[in-house]
C-alpha cells in the first residue's frame, strides 16, 4: 500500500497560481499512475490530471493550458502547478495513486487539500 499526503492548497485570487504537492511513501514500485482529482461541494469527484510511470500525462479539458502535472522521482512527490485560476476551480483536491499488485488494480487517496479561488 501507499500513503499520500497533499499540501499547498489555500486561498488565491482569480488569475493567481498555486502549486499542490503530494508526498508518496510505501510501495512506490507498484504505482503505475498518479494523479489529481477534485471535488466541489455538491458535485462528484472529477479527474484533473494524471501522469503514468512512463510520464504520459492526461488532462481534463477544463484545465488544459492552465494546469501542469509533474513528478519528482527522487523526492517521491507529484505536483500540480495551477495557473490562471478561476472561481470554478474551487474544490478539495485529492492526490491519487493507482497500483497493480498481483494483477489486481488498487486506488489510494490522500486526505485532500482545499483550494479556494475568490476575490
């Protein structure tokens, strides 16, 4: 299993930037993809961006050109750089790791970090 700890959330004005971090520990060797999801009040959790072990990245349409996902394997950390933030980006952001162990896929989640975009 793995442990995921997010940080970097906060209050930012529209047009501003934040960088979220997700520190990963545990069975890192079994992770084949990591990513960020978000959930706003009253809404379902939705995918924001993912990055695979081979550094293939995928983004939701609503963040393309504004957000960038990256990872630092030496620090076992996944980042989400968020630029040009909008009020509709306000949500709790969750780090996710997908593992394959003995052919079975598992999802692990962090506790979430709140991002609020408001003037």
